[in-house]
C-alpha cells in the first residue's frame, strides 16, 4: 500500500505474554447525599499486547467511566475509585500522583474521544497542537516536533498533510478531525489506546475509513486498544475480546466469535437480538394504496450566503435540489443519506420551517413556499418527531400539558377532554397515565421519545415525520420504539416519513426508500429493490460501509480513500448538475 | 413528623412551601419585610422628624454626634437624627430599588425578547438603539432628562429606569436568540403554535432565572445611581432623605464620622443581599428540573 504508512511502523512486537494493562476489582463511586453510589462495580480484566478489547454496553453501563478511571480523569471530587487497582505494567495507576499521571497520559496511554471537534482546540492550528503534544513528553526541538507531526499526519493517510499542519480544526471535516485525533494519540506510540465511541459521530462511509485505519495502525504498531462502543457491528469488526457491561457490572467476557455465536448470558442475547441487521427482514410488503398523503414535486431549498459590501447574495447552499417523491397513505417512506445530504431540510420544508421552491402538497393542500405562513389547519396533517427528545420537549412543562398542547393550540375540546386524551395517549405509547404530571427530565431517553410520539399523535395527523428519531437511543430501546411505531401505523393508518443515516434501521422499518446525496435523490424504490439490488454506486458504497454484527463476516477489500464529500455551496447562477432518475423496472428509480 | 397516611408517591409541595423551607431565603425575606416595615411605619417609629436640625444634635465644636443611647445611629453634619433619616430614606430607596429597577427590567426584557425572537430589521433596529443607549454616558443622559423634567422622586425613578434597561436588554436578547433556535421551539412551530404562545409560554419562563439575577443585581446599582443624581442636584431634592444621598452628603467627613457612611452603606448592601437571597431561592424553586434535588 502507501509507503507513508511505514513512517510510524517499524516497532517489532516481541512476543510478550504479560498483560499491558490489568484491572482488578475496580469500583468507581460517586458521592451523593445518600452516601457512595457505585457507577462501576468490581470490574476485572486484562489487556494483552496488540489486542483489541471492546467494552460494549448501553448508556449508563459504566463503560466511559471505566475509561476515565484508567486515564485518571474522573471528575473530582464527587467521582473516585473506591476499590481495586489498575496496573499499567508495573505502575499502579489508582495510587499514582497527578504529576505521574500527566507523564503517563499521552505517552503510555492515549485516548480518542467521540466528538473530534470538541477535543481539538479551535484556536490553534493542527500542526501546533500535534507538536505541543509531543513536546510535552519528549525534549525535542520545534523543528523536529513539526517534522514528526507531519509524519504522524501522513501515517493516518490524511490527504495533503503539509497543508493540514497550518489549518485550523474547523477547516477539516469530521472524518479528517478524527484522523488528526488518532495521529495525535498514536504519535508517541502509547502502549494502550483508549477509543471512546471513536466513530459514533461520523457517517458510515467515514466510519468505515476510520475503523480500517485504526486496524492497520494497530497491526503496524502493536498498540493494545480498548474500544468503547455501543455499536455491536463495530464490536464484531474490530474486537478480539469483548466485555459486555450493564449498570456498572460486567455481564459477560468472551472472545468475539464466542460472544456472537454462543452468548452465555440472557442480557447479551437480548442485546444482540435488538441489533438491527441489514437484510434481516423477510416479510412481504403489505399492499399500500396508491393514494398519496404527501407529494413533493421538483422541490428546491437553497440558503443564500450574503457577502460583499452591499450584502448581496453571492453564494447559495444547495441543500435540496429538484426532489420529487410521493408518500402514500399508511406507508413508511425512508430517506437515507449522510450528514449534509439535505434529508432533514426536506423534513423542515414539509412542516414549513424553511421556505422552498417547487410544490409540496400535503393532504390535498399546497404548502406556501414561504414556509412559516402555512395556515394552522395544515399543520394538523403533518407532525414531526425530532432526534433529541430532551431538546424537543420544553423542560419547564409537565408531560400532560406538553401532550395536550397541540389540542390547545388548535382549540379542540375542553380542558378536561384534553387531559383525558393526553392520559389516553400516554397509555397508548406504553407509559403509565399517573406519570402525567411529571416533567420531561424525570423520564429516560426512550420514554421521552415516546412522549414526543404521543404529542405527534394528538392531532391524528396523516403523516408523521420522524427525523433521526431513534438514533440517540440505545439499541434495545430503539428496537422497542421502532416496534411501537409499526404498531401505531397498523392501528391508525398513519404514514411515516422516516429520516435516518442508519441503513440497518431503515432496512428494518421502511416500505420504500429514497437515497440522497448532495441534495438530490440518487436512487429510490421499494425496500427490496434498493437494499436487495442497489444500482447506484453511492447506494452500494453506503450499504457496503455498514458494520455487520457478525465476526465471521468477510469484507471484500475495497480501495480506501480519504476523499471528501464535495461542497454543496455554489456561486449564484451555477449549481450542481441535475440528476435524471430512470426507471430500471418496477418503479425502481436510479440516477444515471 | 412522619405522616403515615402519605401515599407512595408524595404530592409535590407548593412553590411557596418549598421556598419557606430554605433558611437563607427566609432570612432574606425577613430582611425585606423589616425594611418595608421601616419604610411604611417610619412616621410612627422615627423619634424625630427627618428634616429637623436638632439643637443638641451637634457637639459644641459643631461636629456630628456618634451613636449613643439618645441618637442610636448618631447625628449628621446638620445635627439631624440619622436613625429617623434612615427610616424615611428607606421609603425613597425602596421606591427606587423596586419600582425604578422593576421598570428597567420590564423595558429591558421586552426589548430583548422582541429583538431576539424576531431578528430581522426589527431586531437590528432595537439592538442598535440599545447599543446607542449603552454608548451614551448614562449619567449625562440622566442629568439631561432630570433637568428637562422638574426633579421629584417619581421623575428620578423614571429616569433611572430609562438608563438602566440596556444591560438587561442585551442579556435577554442573547438568551432569546439561542432559545429560539432550540428544538422545542421548532417543535412548537410544527404543532402550529402562534408567536404569542411561543414567546410567553415557552421562551419567557426560561428567561426568568436571568431576569431574577439581573433584578437583584440592579437594586444596589439603582439605589446608588439615585444617590449620584441627588449628589449632582438632579435627584431627590434635599432635605428629603434617601440612603444614597445620606452617603453622598456625608462622604467628605468619612474619617471623622465613619458611621454616617457606614450605616447607610450597610443598609444598601443588606437590602441588595436580601433580594439576592430570595431571588436565588425563587429561581431554584421555580425550576422544575431542580425538583427533588434539594
């Protein structure tokens, strides 16, 4: 492959059987008013040289707390290690002083965080930050640090590494930033690399590249990796051994193939069963009426960027370009694509949050292109469920009031009627009606999303737009919310526009699918057509990139590119080339 | 006391009840009551008339008397009883601190929320006007306004309100702009909620903590601004006492008669502190996300 890779490699790993890191009886507790409450309890494991150990679990399982404990970065003074030991070679990290820990961090143990934007300093160039990290641990000159920084960037296969050194974090894409983080973490050749959800914030195709990169670097450097993730697909592809955690305790520890083929614990079995899989559905699609609830015809959304002395529009962001599709009564239409492809913008245009060109018809009414002026009666027909349920619910209102609010806005029924309806809806989405006077923060993430769904149902809409509605939820919760959505659809005949970046989730819930890239639909058809017989290269790449939760799965070697998605920003008067969709049979539309 | 009949999930206590459980808030509340009581009942409590220059209120050399059994807070430069002046001064200072400050808060909130929510040219015009007011020396403006109108307590209160709203407007503007882009506001819009509903039911409650903090901070500033105006001759006209002008009248004799500055100064600080304590507690108690954590 590329010769650049050699720059960081070369360290021959001598066969050494002693573990790099051993954790014994680790208990981390938080101090509360009612005494110490354990966050992680009695956790023991070892990490061998060159091995990848995955710690998997849902939110609140204590996996991130474990990684912070190893780094000595537990938030003082409330959270601390109350029992057990963490040994890195001969050093006991739980008793090490802060000065000792500072020398170890970065040098012997390095960490990559989930969000690469917030873990890089936005006011320093990439080169400065990389050089700083090195000079903090080794007495080298500025000149040498810089040349080693360049070598590190080359090693993570970043395009144009010389230019990157002088760029600031905001000038790089998410995937490139994560590569920089990896370069920084591996520059000093640590013995242990802790990767805390390293690809969760990235698009699937970028995730693929970052995972490949991590695996290659590990092979060359022999670094031991602790991979913390909730994604069983990533676990299956990366890990040698897996620890499954639940509420601060280890549930199961096994080699990766054993865990996936013969999970010993019921919790592991449930967790694996809840993971959405591509091609896992075999049912035949139900007959759907041809009657369209909503139809988009040649819809265009552009956001002007003003510049120059006179504040004239000089550039346009082409968020949505000539998109047309129908959503039929009672069906689930899914839009998939990576971040920035315009799928959420379509949702916003359909509820009138952004102005559009072209024609959007909902329930026989044409939506005003200016967006916000849509008549109130129209808003009853389309409802929206947002990605983050905590952000979408006013934290200062009681749940009952939140659910009844759409009725109040549209002046339906008396106060008592509305309250009864709210109670009814709460029951319908699987919560207890006596929780009606609680506030949103008293519920878990999945329950909050149920509240959002109940609120969306209050007006009995024809269409519910679910914009990434399950992506923030744990897999087991996600599975239950998806089941609820399908159940409600069967019962009420409501149509869904389901927007997601997660191919496996889309595959498990949708009837028809549209694949978006740079504001345009590149492929559209029934679920079987798009996932069973993807014709457009982008669709194929997307499907290819999805991590498969099966360690036995053999992935074809593909060309690895550090390519970037082209910009959707064009000067006024020009724009992207318009794609023409052609029917390749049975309503399966593919861009030529 | 344990209530055995209590159901499994206890009913949430009322806001007032939870406020009363906080000791510091109670202390603040008691202080405010004390000051209000002093102001209202000043004619009955005060041992002397506030303007009366007592014959024996000065030493033979003409110096003010320190606190003693007869004049419990001493006397001022003109031989007036400081305690009586403090009591009557409480009336003025409360009106300035509560009414003028409240008015400033109201104007600031309205301007900030309107500009922050509507943005566009309305927002730009309002905020540029706010910046203009900020750039203009507040004291100069107050002097101009006070000179145009005939100085009286209410005019002073109005003048103070007109110069003091700008900081509040700025802060509220910033908070509103960030609130307006939050998901739950977008969610309200998709439900069909009108502007009034979004502004007053969903944005305003989130601004309450900020408003309370600025309101309590504003009390000491406004009381002192009134004193400055009085000192410059455009505020409350002598011999009407206010806490602020007692300080200013006597500041030149600070070394010889420290009580004349110390006592009204302490009173202003305590009043501000009292409002601050109550405001803090009110903010916590009104926030549903804090419930069950105290």
